DNA sequence: CGGTATCCCCCGCGATACTG
DNA sequence: CAGTATCGCGGGGGATACCG
C-alpha cells in the first residue's frame, strides 16, 4: 500500500482499493467468504502470501474485522468495508456495461463458484442438492459438482460422493451466458448449446439461479 | 494491465482501474486536464513513462480518446471513461468518509492545484486574478501563486510577473481544512490560523472557492 | 485447515536522458 | 511542449515449504 503523497479523498481511497487483488478480495468477502481458504477458492492465482498481506493491511485500514473463533480466524467486512464493497459493485456495473469477455477468462469453475456464493444456503427446498456440470469443448477438468447444502455451498472437481440430483451439459460460453443472465435456461436449451437432465423441481431452481447475478441483463427476465 | 483470468465484471473492471496511478489519472482527466503535462502537474511523482503506458492502455480499453491537434495530442474521457470517473468519485466519497489525512500527505501545492482545476476559467469577475499563498511552518517552496485567467488556471512556485490581487497566509493544515470545506474562510481567520489580505470582491471569491470541493463537508456552509 | 516463512525472479516503477 | 528510450533497482508477487 504505497501512498501517493496526496491529500485527496480519491488518492487516499485508491491507496487501499486500487491495488492488485484487492477488489477481488473485497468481492469475495462481500460474497460471504469468511475464511482464508474460502477467499482463496474464489481467487485462482492469488498467492497465499499476498492474501495474507492484503488481509493485514485491510484490517489495519479498518476495512475488515478479524474474529478469532477458537483456533481459526473469521473475516468480515466492517461498516467501512461494506461501503467499499458498494463502490466495488459499482465498478463491476461499469465492467458489465463496457467490457467484453475474453475467451481466456471463461473459466467454468469460477462461474460455478460465483453461482455457489450467490445461492443462500438454506433457501433451497432440500437440505442438499448436487448438480453435475459437464463442460464440453475443453480438456479436464471438465466435470464440476455444485454441492448446495444448509451448512454451505461448494464446487468440487471430484465427485463428492453424493448422487447427483441432476446434470447440466454445456460449453463454457453457454454456462457463462446463462449465469450472466444473457440467456434464460429454456432459451439456452432451445439454442441447442445446453442440455439439462433434472426433475422438474430442480429445473425450476436452475432457472432461478440464472438471475441471481446482480449484473444480469434484463433479456432473460420472464423466462420460465 | 495484467488480468485475473476471471469472467466477472468486477475483475474485468479492476484490471483497468485498480492499478497504481490510474485512479489519479482518471481524476485529472475528469478535472479537465487535456494534455500530457497537465495530467503530470496534478500527479507529483508519476513518471512520464508510466503515464505514457497508462494513457496507451486506457486508450486501448476505450476509456479515453486521443485527439491529434496539430503537433500535440489532446486527451479526454470517452463516454465509458466519464462513467468510470463517476465510480472514481464515489471511491473518493468513501475516502472522504473513512480515511483520515496523514501529515505527510498535506501538500499545499497539490491542494492549490486541485483548487485551480475546480475553478472554471472565465467564471470570474476579472480576466485575470492572482493570489499569493504564503505557507507557514515549512521550508521553501512555501510561496505559491494561484493564477486564474480566462485562458486557463495555473499554480506557480515562482512569481508569475503579475502583481497579486491579494494574499493569503496560512499553514498547510489550515489551507487544506479550508479547501476541504471543513472550515469557512471567516472561521479560519477567527481561529487565527489564516490571514487574508485582499479587497472585498476577492474575499468573496475566496470564500466561495472553499466550497467547490465535491467532498466538502457541510459545516462550512452558511459562512460568509 | 489456517495461516506464516522463505526464496527468488521478474517487471513495474522511478530516474534520467534524449528526440521531434 | 509532448512524448519515447533506456536502464537499474526494489519489491511485489508467485511458488513452495513449513508450523500450529
């Protein structure tokens, strides 16, 4: 956190926020990641040492709170951090409006991870739901299990041991278009890029998840 | 502009915005700096090479427009850049709310520079106004001339050759408190930290300038 | 699992000089 | 004045290994 030597609210805030990985970390905290490894899961490529350093300086700046719970530590946005997260979301709104996705950024794991963080555990009709996603057109890992349960959600690259409630087969682009709210589930299936094998109750859930993204475009609204 | 390898609007935007100096550059463009050296003036410590690189990548990202005017180049925020500047301002609002100023960031030159950029050239009762600021309690440079004219505003550390219309004597903290809108001009004089020697019309102008800062707190409102 | 410690490399950044 | 070129250093950041 090198400073700019400027008295200027923008400069003072940028010292904290405009540093590599920091917006991602804030986003993950906003998504409810309360533990070191949870934050890491949603930031592939972020080294543990860097996360450690960032958490330290964010804590020092009063943006996050540390809560020692037994042997482990829980992190949470402070009131100031919650406001910073709002700025972060608005930055994201700008990104959704003006930036286009590069092929190399289309990571199915991350799309599912983000999805898993947006589904509130316990808001589901069953105590545990497992959906297997087959991602076509790419080398392994290309199977991911979305495991939703009352105790917390996960994305696994290995079979979690529970039987799947349903399966989705799609390419990465289709997955992201659905998650981004660009196409509804039904439209994605009609277009032929996506196939869903699941009981009706789960299909209904899946359709709803396509609109959780806060940046979801309107076009998919009204879909079944 | 290293990427994060994530499809996520926040990550995509952060690649552009959350890099050292970029928020400062966006701010200066927002303040109307249209030329390379103007941007540099408002960013002490920013190396020319870094500015050059940033302008290139911001242009590549569609955030700024370059206009070749004869032998020189003019920069301006694009529509996308104007929206990004709004996010930048909101980041600044967060900074104004949650960060406190460190002594080492209190740079009188920069406070006056920011002030000079917020006063619209041509909005003044005279074609040229020169105010000499004496900054107490610090080694030279401690005299700055604020030169406001219809063709553009400047801050000089050397006498510009024009006679001053008025003088202000204050320490850096007092200057910044006034500029930040924490204390009105009259209150600053009463408190004894600031002394103003100027005709009535200029005192009136000076009082108004203390409220130009978009982050000015309310306490000074209602001052003469 | 939840971090810290260590190491090393590379490149971002800052300084300076140079050109049209 | 508006940049580009070059260069060297520091440290941020990425990988890995290591404790509690």
